[in-house]
């Protein structure tokens, strides 16, 4: 059950990211996001307060991914100055 909830939230997040990139934040509606994600509009609001909250979640996810990638690069580096 927990895995399904996480998957649903991630689906909304990735759909929002895709539509924001394609149409822009202001031109994308919650209705478009939920239709593309095959979920109910009410479900969107279980996971996100509004479109702005979704945007911040997308940015947070991207920054976390970037941080993990940079950390991995530093750990793989043979240069003692970088470590």
C-alpha cells in the first residue's frame, strides 16, 4: 500500500515536470496534470497543496539528485584535494 502511494505521488510529480517543461508553469493546469497522470484531481491535492508546491517538490527532487551525483563523483575521485 505504501509503495502504491509513493508511486502515485511520483507519477504526479513526473507528469507535472514534463508539462511544466513543455508548456510552462503558468500555462499548465492541475486538471491537465491529473488527466495526463490518469488520476483524480482530489488525489493531486492529497499529495500537493497547489501547483506551486508541486513545483517546489520537483526542484527539491532535482537538487537532491544533483547532490547525490556530486557526492558520488567526489567519492570516486582519486584526487586527495577533492576528497
